[in-house]
């Protein structure tokens, strides 16, 4: 491959794995993340002639322009943008700090919109391009306990589908990929929060590699407008919203199922942390710090 691809949230999780796969495929990659130290460590072994790493807070329009300018200066075009950066802060509506609401909306929705808008300007001028936005199955059905996050991902999905229709006549595709729970730092952020149990109601957590491969090896090639991972869970989410009363009827069952899975994760994580000499509260604090700003999903 010889694509020029920008990846946000590239220091961890899905974004990191997607950037690695693109580099392995021979693409030209500009890795972007607010965590500069982790970003530089990731890119240290990459071929310098076709890769670069740049700090980016997705909420900063000037930083977005600088990233796009760098890609154009080095490689002459922007073929694709993978908007992966995101944050999640669990909490009930009456308990969630106001700053947590602002941060999730600003990073997950507004930052993604700013990046899509500025990349689209370049791509329309070129006459080609592809923006891939990472949503969530929480964009298909409201998820109590992570309401602000779910709302921000509803916005991501709606914006992506609307912009896809606007940009199609210009040769620019927009895709939105909605995965189920993924085993990344975002999962760790939900441990110890019983109100987020519904997010764990699937049969298993996806790996960052699974989702990243869907982005790189499927969506960038097929240019599908919308992808749910796994597909059947997407249909279940949609069905629960269109059948009157179904969501309320299954909420309790799925929440109890999710709490059992969430507790199993907590026990496994706790055991692993104790083996490494780290206490769970210390890990929780580290996870909270890692989610400050616009970290990878």
C-alpha cells in the first residue's frame, strides 16, 4: 500500500494498533495523539521516510491544520483519516461532574467534527479521500451509566452519516464503525462502576486488534458507510429501539449479565495487578490520568 493516512488516538488501544497495521502494510502514516511521550515511543522504530508523529488535541483546530499541513508538505496528499481518539467517564446523570460531560462531548463529538471538516476540505480539493470515524454500539442504543459518552457517540454516528451523503458527490467517502466493548484503557475506566454494567453485556470484549483490522483491512478498502462489530449486536441494539417496550423489558436481564462480566474483569485485573505489585486503586488512578484529554479508544 502507499496510502497517506492520519490516525488520531494513536498512542493506545485501537488507534495504536491501527497505526501499527498501516505501517506494516507500507502506508505513509501520521500518528496523532495528545500523549506525546507515548506517541514518540510508539513511532521510534518506524521508518522515518514514510511515518511521522505529532501531538494533537482533537479539540484544537489550529493543531488539526498543522497536522494536515505536515502531511501535505511531506507526501502531497491526504488519502484517509482515522478518527479514533475518544474518552469515556462513567457516571449517573445526577452525579457526573460537569467537566466530564464537557470533555466527552468536546473530544468525542466536537473534536471529531472539527477534524472531519478540515480533512474534508483537503479531500474535496483533491477530488478523493476517506474519513473513518469510530463510533460505538452505544451510538445505536442509549446506554445508562455512560450516558454522556453514549450521547456523544450518537452525535458521531449522525454526523458521519449526514456528511457521507454531502461528500459522496466529491469522491470523498465517510464511514462510521461502531464496535461493542473493546479491551482498551476505556474498558478499564468502567471497572468499579456498577452503573456502567450494561456496557459489559456482550458475550466477550473485542480486542483492539480485531477492531483495528476491521478499520484497516476492511473499511478502508470497501468504503462501507456503516459497520457494526459484531453485526448481530448492532441489529439487537437497533431492534431494542424500534420494538416498543423491548429495551425496558430486557434492560434488567442484560444489566445483571453485564455486571457478572464486569465483576469477572475486575477480579482478573485485580489479580494481575497484585502479581505485578500494583494495587487496583493505583491502577484506577493511572487509568483516569491516561484518559485526560483525547486519548485513544
